[in-house]
C-alpha cells in the first residue's frame, strides 16, 4: 500500500478518482485550494485506488493522507 499525501494545507475542491480506479504516476488525483490557488495533487506511483480518505470541502494539512493505492 502506498499513501498519497497533501503537499500543502488547503481545502479539497475536487476529487478526480474513486476507489477501484487505476492511476499512473504523475496523474492528478485531487485538487486543493490554498490562498485562492488551485493546486493539483498527483500520484507518485502507479497503482489502483484502494481508499479515498477525503471529500470535497474537507480541509487537509501538509502531509495528511488523501488516498491509498494498492
């Protein structure tokens, strides 16, 4: 299992994947809003989404796990 973490604090404005989806390294998986900027978060490795831990509107801090890849 590989965790995808937030690279900065912000509010989740879009979740681009769901459990069961296959993702590739570098693919955008979540979009955060921080200081009026949209910041895409990418998967660092290829894998299948096992669990999405955030929802639109959630606030996350730097380092928080946003999804888990198998």
